[in-house]
C-alpha cells in the first residue's frame, strides 16, 4: 500500500473527535486491506512498528529530529526550531519544511507502508558506536522521500506521538466493525464479537495479529486463540477497598493474601525455557537469572504460567527492601551477576493460569491455588506461595492485616474464591487494602530548570492526573521535594528525551513518566487545570511499572478530596 493512502486516513482521523466516528473510519479502512497487510497497518495506525510488549523502542529525542528535518529540507536547524516554536508540533514542522522544498517532489519514488515500516523497525535496532549518526541519516532519508503530509506522520510516528487518537479500545471496536458485526447485528452479537477480540488481544498483545485472525477465521478463530508460551499476557488488576468489612459483607468467605510491595512477575515455562514478564508485558528474563534458576528448581510442571510478586530482600534484616530495589534490578543491563548478589529476591506466587496444555483461567481461584500448590516445590523465603488465609471472619482478617503491616508488607489483597482470571481488566473480585490510600500516581507534563547549583537539572515537576473521558492530562500541582541528587540527575536525563518545547526555564514534556506522589492535603485550586492542587507534594517513587494511561484519574482525585471531609 502507498504510504500516502495511510496518511490520508491519519488526517481523517485527526479531524474527527468522537470515538465512534474514529472506529467507523478505521473499520472501513481495515475492510479494504488484504489480510497479509493487516498486522503492519494496524500497528502503524497505533503509531507503532512493534507490538507494545516488544523491548524495541525508537528512542529519538526532539533535538535529533530537528537536526534530521534540517538535513532533509535544507533549512537551518535554527529555522526548523523557529517553525517548531510556532507550530508546537514537529510533524507539522516537517510538513511545512518539506512543502517549501516541493520542486524535487515529482522525481520522488512513492513511499509504501512497507518502506516506512521496515525503516522504522530498523531504527529501533540500531545500537552501539555511531548509532546516533545512523539513526539521524535514516530519518532524514525517510523525510527526503516523503510528500509533505507523509512527512507529518512519519515524524510523529518516530517521536511516538501520532495524535490521531486511535486508542486501543477504538482499534478493538474497529476490528469488530470491519470483520465480525455490522449495523444489522444485535447487541448480543456485538458483545460476543467484542469479547472474542478482547480475549485474543489479552493473549497475543498485538491488535495487528488479532485483526488478521478476525478477518480470516472470524469469532470462532479468535475464541480459539490459546495461551502462547513465550508471549506476555495482560494481567488481571484489582480495585481499592476502604475496609475489610465491606468486602466480607459482599462476598462472605474470602482468600486474603499479603500484598507485597515489589514487582509483579509472570513466569512462563516450556520445558527448559523460561520467560519472565512484568505487568506491562516487558520481558525481564535477562535481568533475573536468579528467578529463572529458582523456577527451574521449584516449578514441577513441564509447561506452566504462574504469577507472583518479586521483592528485594535486605539480607541483614530479612525485611523487604523498598520498591526502588526492584527498579534497579529491572533497569540494569550489565553487571547483572553483581546485582543478583547485592539485591537478592523473593518470589511470592499467587496464581496459575496454565498447566501442561490446560488453560486454567476459567477455573475458580480456589481451584487454581490448589493447582499452584500442587506444581510448586517451594524454597522457603525464596520461591514460595504468597502468605494467605481463607476465612469470612473479619477479626481474623484484621489480625492477618496487622501481621502483614508489621512484617513491613504493604497490606492485604482480598480475593473472591470462585472468581475466574480475567485478563487485562480491573475486576470486582480482587481488592487491595492499604493503610495509606492517599498516594497518587501522577504523570509529569512539564518541568522547570533548577537554580543556583542545580541549573543542570530539571528540579520542579508539573504533575497531572488523567481525564478518562478525553484521555487528556490535567495539571494538579508542582512538585520539587523528595528527590536526592542521583534521582534529579536520572529524572533530568529521562525528561530531556521527551521534551516537546522549551520556553526560558520552563519545559513541556510528553506525558510519559508516572510518579507516585505523597502530599498533605488536596485543595481546590483555580490555578490548575484539574481544579485541584496538592499541598506539600513529595516524591515517593517512579512508577515505571505503570504507563500514563494507568495514572490516577481526576475522579480519584475528587474522591480523595471529598474523603477529607470537604466535598463541594
Ligand atoms: P498499587 O499502586 O497499590 O501497587 P496497583 O495500582 O499497581 O496497586 P492494583 O491492581 O490496585 O494495582 O494492586 C495489585 C498489585 O499489587 C498487583 O499488580 C501486584 O503487583 C501487587 N501485589 C502484591 N501482592 C499481591 C497479591 N498477593 N496478589 C495480587 N497482587 C499483588
């Protein structure tokens, strides 16, 4: 397919706001695409060239893009930057620059989606010495070959900000519309089709593949998509509960487990092969050879998928290390053996979804837990079952909760014994209870360069919560306390990669980094877009296990505000 055909669709999508209209446009488009092209095109529609679980990232910073546009168009970098300041969008900047260089365009060979896709994939794999130069040339070449509108979308795709609003839910609905249900279908038929798409997606994690199966094999084909060992799954998520009593009142007897404050891990085993995935589907197998060793010794099934929480353990006290220890382990790409010794881990397993060819996710939790105990030969303190009790006695549960907090764990998870495992959703059958509920997970949307001895760092961060209806991020305060020098250094390095624009000391960044933030109080404030501001916000930790789409919402901020007794 010519890339210009796709660029036309991007433009159409950009011009409409409603989710329904977007799903209609994409649905119609998907129908016109031959099956073999669907995987690539669906990824491109999402502004990607690899599925979300892939480790490959394009990783291109604003400055490199300015240089590439400059090289491709012949405009000076200063001129490109000037246009960028005016448009606030490097895609539009590239479009304008290419338009002004129109003369040569008749001689250009037409770009295809394959050209763009393959070159962008290459971009993500260039590494080592001279990689920056190679990336720079590759982007410039693509822009040189592009028509103005194509340049807009190529640049935006490279930067990871396509801005056409093709969120995952919209792609899901578009696939349903294109291949599985039309206007004449009943509500039930549409729901069944949506469920089948979701089922396949939670196991494949790639709407491109899902679209192809939907087109070729319909609902039955999607329903048959099974567990694929070696591929990550979408994990089940819980809800927050205020009191143990409330959960017991609703469900009676429950399975209560320690809520460990570490990193969620899905361990997949196929014979002698092991894979470890995080809740965001990142493959962390290489970073945790110690967990692979333990899994080898302790998991008795030939094939299985189990799930648990990994903690770093303080060897002196035996207590869990702060969450940051896990972050360190996840991000370390070299000298891993040393870190294995410095930060030993403990895995606490709480679920199993698959054993020796049999999917278990539709079995009740209580049965899954029995199966987990059957296939596990635990090593105490290293690779074991999460501590749990099964009871409907509130007193016993309160006592157990006290034990958890005393043992320096985060709190409890309360789970309904007959609940199935539902991939990728927040479910009403699993609740967390924590003593401190107030911390918020917020996204950095801007920053300010420091003063005095700190001019080299971005030291204040503008925080935002999420509006689930519009997907927008609404500011709710500035935070500059709680970080040490190393953390400022690291944060500055990460923020520099995602700068959208700079004005004096003030920097606007792409909403990407999620922070857990503590504070004294939530106040109403007209100064912030959300209408709320945090009093004395302080940095707790980076939530690198969460994406911006998982940050706390304005609804939660309002709820917490009201729970302070000041609703209004
Ligand atoms: P939090 O911000 O409190 O960590 P969350 O927003 O990440 O919670 P929730 O679904 O609310 O996600 O809480 C579940 C998380 O708690 C899981 O993702 C997992 O990492 C962790 N966890 C720790 N112990 C358990 C357990 N026994 N069962 C399930 N999840 C557990």
